[in-house]
C-alpha cells in the first residue's frame, strides 16, 4: 500500500489542541456506521460492549469486509469471544475459519515490544487495509478495546493525539473503526474528550434512545436517527407520530431516515404534525460482492 504516515506529521499534532475541533461526536446506533466512519464507544462496564460489538461484527461480515476484533487480554478467551460473536448462527465461526474474522489482543496490536509508536500504528492499519483488499474483501472493519493505553502508561494527551493522528486513514472509504473506552477505567474528562476527536459516538445499547437535555426554558428537541432502519410496522410508525403529536408546543422531534421510511410516515399523516420534522437521506449503495 502506498499510503504512509506523513513525515513528521506528529509534530503538527502533539502539543496542539489534539488536532480536534470544538464539535462533539454525533450519536448513532452501531447499525448506522458505514465504511469510512471512525467512531468511539464509551462503555459503562467491562461486559457492556458485547451486544454492540456483536452487531458491529455481523454487519461487517455481511458486507464482505475483513473484521478485526481487538480485545484486551483481561477479556474473555478467543473461543468464548467467538461464541459470543456467533450466538449460534454459524456466521462468525465460518468467517473465523475463512480468515474473514480475526481476533487479536490489544497488547500485541498496539504495544508488541512493550512500547507504543503512533507512526507504527498508522503503518499497521494501512497495511491491514491493503491486505484486506488484496485478499478480496470489500474493506477493513476494526473494533478495538483501548484499555491497553492506561496499562502502558500512555497519557491522556498522547492518546487523544493518537486518535487525531489516525483520522487521515479514513479518507479511504473502505476503512471503518470503532474504539471503545471503559468509563470505569478512564476518567470522565478523557471519555468526553474522545467525543471531540471521533466524528461519531456509538450508542451503548442497540435499543437506546439517547436524549441530551439543555439548561433553561428553551424548547426541547429530540433527535432520532433511523437511517439504518429499512422497515417499520404501521403500529410502530403510529406510535412515533403520536409521540411527536403529544409534545408540548415548541418542542420538536427530528427524525433522520431513508426514503422508504419517509414515505411510510408521510403516508400516515406525519405532515399534519408540526412537532415532527423528517430529514431524508439517500439509501446506501449495496456493497459489491467480494471476489472469490
């Protein structure tokens, strides 16, 4: 692969505002992640990530991507991890046998010789991405537990710089990554700061509706991302419209969805509910089949 870390690029990152802007990551369900996305996940406990990680892994396998699951040595063993990702479907086990799914430990991936190098990590993922393409996969999907950094003595500032340094890799739309940070292990300050160096933040539960409340008496705005949902039963659509209709005057429900769901909601009278605002996104192009 011809893509390499820019020479001396770390000099433009270290010592500055971690290369990030004042914006905060947009909350999305894990199913909404698309090729080219770089997301963080802050988990409340050691086991909370498995439901999300399983959905993340299955999506990548279905799309024909090479999937790297990077676990902490303190997490479950490889056989147990594979069973959790598979849940009896056979999909993950078949992918593991074929080489499409790889389970590695974060110590081996990030600090193989006991030390950490940002430039080495950049090269590693560049090479893994190129290897995935050469092997016929449609892209590379990485899910990584970042617990290694604290044990390796990596400061919060350097870890933030690393995440910002890796962002140019995602110019290649074949790469998707989700980095998860434990709230029990890392400070609230670091977890919050990670949301400024990742464009997206994955919701911690598959069925979660995350609401951010602002101070003051300003109108309340709900934001619901349904771009990854391609079907909704009529009674569920009625409930959604009813929820918006019952909101107090001035409050709004902003729904991001695809054109199919938009047509369903409009057909049921969403245009008559002033509190409901639909924002339509085009459906993602189907992923090409991997070459044999």
